[in-house]
DNA sequence: GTTAGCACTCTCATTAAATGAGTGCTAACG
DNA sequence: CGTTAGCACTCATTTAATGAGAGTGCTAAC
C-alpha cells in the first residue's frame, strides 16, 4: 500500500493507461494516450508522470522502448476506484440487458438453473462463468423415495424443496418388498418434510429414540439406506462454463500459458475454496492475478459476488478472465447476476 | 483402392515408416529406417521403395528434402493389416490391465458408470474418451414418481430398470394433492413396470382407450405430466472426457488447430451422429482423419467399438486422438472396454 | 512546472547466408 | 535386372545482419 495518495492528474493518467490497455492489449505510450484522451498536457509531461507511476509500482515496462502496462497494483488501484465510484455510474450496461433477457420466468430445477446461468455468465462476458451451489445445509428436506431395481439393489432418490433430486444406487443384503420400502419412506417423509437439512440428522436420532416399536427396525434400515444420499447432497458443487473462451484471449496465445490455465481448472477444489472464502464478504469481490493464491491462476482475475436465498447468503458466482479484463462491465454483470439469482431463489 | 497388392517388402517398409512416425512424430528418412529396423537392403533401395509407395499414394513428402510421412491411405492400409492380424497378436496389452483394475465390481448407477469408464478411456489412452448412451428405446420402464414441491409445481422422476433416474420440474394449472399424484403414478407403474420404452407410448394409448372410468381423467393428466421426462430420456446422451489431453499432442501445438479441435467438440451432435452410425457395424470401427466427415475433425482419428446389453448392441464407445495414434494399443483398449462394459451391463 | 527536441534503446520484421537432413538420379556392380 | 554407392540438388531451419518504428529519457529552453 503506497503511503502517498496519488494527485488527481496522476490518477487520471493511470486510469487512462489501464483502460486503454484493457481495450487494446498493447503497451500504451505517452503519445497515444495524449491523442486518445485529448490530454491538456503534452506527451513529455505524460512521460514524466508515467515514470513516476512506474517508480511507485503502478505501471511497468516490458522493455525500454515499449509503452507502459499496468502492474497488479495498478489494476488494484483502478478497480478500487471503480467500485468506490460504482454507485453513481450505475447506468444500465448492455450486458445486464442481455442477462435480463435470459430469465424468462419459467421455473427450472436448481441444477438446470445454475448451469444455465453459468453458461449465460460465460456467454455474455466471453470469459469463464463459475457458480458454487448453496451450502446444502440451508436446504429443505422434501421427499425421499426408495425403489427396488432388483434383488438387493435399491435406488434412493432424495428431493429437496427447490427441486434438486439426488439419486444413489445401493446394495444391501436385506431384501425388502416395495411395500416395506414405501413404508420406510413414508415414515421419514412424514417426520422430516419441511425440515432444513441441518436438522435432519438430529431429527432422525430423535425419531429412532422415540420409536421403540415395530417400525424401529425398518426406520433404522431406512436411515442406513438414505445415509449415502444425504451425505452426498451435503457436498457443495461447482459449475464452470466457457473454459474455451480463453482460447480467444490474446494473452493466452502462448500454448504453455494456455495449458496452465486449463490445468488450473482441473483442480476444482482450489477454486471452490477460493469462492467459498468470498461467502463471508457479502457483495462483489475481486481477485487480481496472483491474489488468487493458486499459482496457475496468476494470469487470471476473478470477479465474484455472493447470492442469497431468502435473504441469507448461500453461494458465490463469478467470472474468471485474464487480468486484463474490462472490470467495470464484468462487475456490473456479476453483480446483477447475483441479484437476479437471489430473486429467483427467493421467489421459489 | 489400389489395384496391385503390395509385395511383402513394400508392406514391411510401409509398416515400418508408419510405426516409426507414430512414435516420433517426425518425418522418417531412408537412413533412419535402415538403422532402426536393421534392414537387409540399403538406404538407397529403401528410397526407391518409398518413392514407389509415394507414387501409389501411401506416403507423402512434406517437402523434397524431408523424410516420408503416411497419408491417410497409408494409415488405412496399416490399420487394416493390424485388425486382420489382430487375433493372433492378442497379447494382453498393459492398457487392458489398467482398465481391468478400474472395475472394482461395485455397482453404480448408469450415469456414474458411463462417466467413470469414459474418464478411464481418456486417462489410459491419453486421448479423448467418448461414450454414447444406449438407445433408450431398449430401456425398461421401472417406476415413475410425482412430487408436489409447491402449488402447481411438480417434480417428475422417472426411473429405468438399470437405475437411470431422470427428473424434470413442471408447472401445470391443475392442483393435485400428493395422494392424487401417488394414485396417478401407481396407475402408470402397475401397468408399465417392466415394459420396454418402445412399448410404453403404445401401452399408454391402450390404457387411455380402455379406461373410460374415473381414473381416466387422472391418467390423462399423468400422461401429460410424464410426457416431458419420457421425451427427454429418449434422447441419447454423449459422454466426453479428456479434451485437455489434446493439449499435449505435438500436432496441435499450433493454436489454430487446437481451436478447431475444441470447436469440433462444441458441436456434439456431429459426433453423436458419427458414433450412432457405428451401431450398425458390430465390433471395432476406425475413422481416420477426413473419414470423419466433420471438417474440423480432419486431423483426428476415431476408434470405436459397440457394446451390448444382454446381447443386444445398444451403444458405442471410443477414443479420439490425433491421426498419428498408436492404433494397435488404442484398438485393444477400446475393444476391451466395450467387452467389459457389455459384461457389466448384462450382469445387472 | 511544462514542453520541445533529440539521441538512444529495444523489438520486430526482413533479408541473407550457412547448415544439414534427405532425396533423386546415375552409373557401376553382381 | 535388382541393388547399391556416390554425388549433386532441394528445401526447411537456424543464425546473423540490417533497418524501420515506437517510445523513452534526458536536457535545455520556455
């Protein structure tokens, strides 16, 4: 963090350099800047200022006779200024229009909803869309169903309030009739319908303690059967769409950088961890380059926002692109997407 | 198709060139070949033979002073010879060992099974694994379930004999109690359990004609509700894994070729069509380069095999890699994978 | 403090020459 | 007549040299 705040003119130049570089991907020189932004000061002065900015660490030089490009610190300054000024510049960006067209109002099951929104994030931004699913702890138990496929092999289907159906195939030695299975399911459903998943385990234990009668044996089995599915659904899931968009970014024309990116996405748990960390900071979060800890993501930036379900923060969505990214637009997009998703979830 | 069959020595040279090129990816010259395969004839003679092979269209020259590389016709010859000689060379390839280690015998639902096998195909071959799901027509109706999530919003879950559960969220104006829904489902289940999907539609029509009584209205609704899911499940699905492996292939170091490949995979229907065509030809099928009609796949080869469910061909699996591919190994792998999958499906 | 001028630096594209792998051809050999 | 050695030739690739262009940094003047 620099001790001296930049004077207004320096800020102007810095922002100009960055926004110019964002659009062209070429190092920007003093003359270019002067012409493009019709600066009142001459290129020579601009050069002096840029030299100062470089000394302070906001800009860098690929080589002596090239223009300047922003450092991560430069981007950070730019983005911070952007988010501060955000409220006033709240004009309706074209990306937002596009996104609002996406949601036609028809209801989808949650899986399709997330996937489709994730696609949309990617398509509009031309980068990579990511969404983490809600922490399933906040999810409401709706229904469980056991189906006997063949001897000793059962399909367990678990449905949550918002229409997520999880299925799992299990094998047990015990042989149940479909009738018994239905009875087991009914017992669970009657008692657990409408409970948040956090409560379900507790409730199950209560149930088992209460009922000392004939049902008890069946109930135990039912619990055992459903265990796998319930555990499974507790895991949070990551949606990623549009990796291939990175192929179009000039900064990844180098095949090795390309590989690094794709490799980074193979290890999804890193990404999940990063996104989950954002859950605590409500609103928009931005990670520039090496601020994403994963080394392979050092050429990428991540813009995230948290979304809510019935006014409680449950998940994160965002866009991943190159560090050189039109932050302003992406921020609008991500912010709006989060708002939209929150509305959709809360309506359901 | 060449009128004159190649004499033995020419075949030897041709196969040597191809197998050498497959391992090194470099054009192979006469001297190299002579040394590597300890040929009894001199490099000069090899040159003469290669010139002949070139004239016949089996080999080609990137430029005058480079070695030879196979043409598609060359590969075709090589592969045909390979498959003919296959039976005798049926030694246990290391890939097969790896694959047999994969299947631990535990049962999975079909979706996980396909996905996991597809991953395995990709991981072992280091190329791209593909599987088309069975034509769902051959699939057995097991169970349908309607769940009311909230007013006018229902989740339809459809389960097939082999444990595929399809779900769909639908909205209708009609308001049903859960009891009514169960009744509807029971009606369908009682009548359709065990029927192949091809029969289901017919059967439904019969049912509706038969029952003129009170159930009829409910049944009609049930059919309407289930329509979406039944249509959905009729679509065959494509599993693709390991696209990123292509990043390691030297022939795709060029970023544009890379893009072409990835684009090709965005249009999955082409691939599905191609794979479905193989359903008619039982056993292993190989498409070399432009033999895959899609122009973007012209630098790739596809090795497929059909697999069976209870002795009836139901789907195709395969591996996609560069044209320069160790066909022998890949063929073994694909062949064995198909056999294995057939066994697994038939056991269930 | 700002600006104009100018020498200087470094990249990138182009050209030229050197290198070398591998062929094609020819003539000799068994 | 098939096979081989020898040799000139071709063409991609590498290395070096050159020049243009962009942009800076410095200095001196305003």
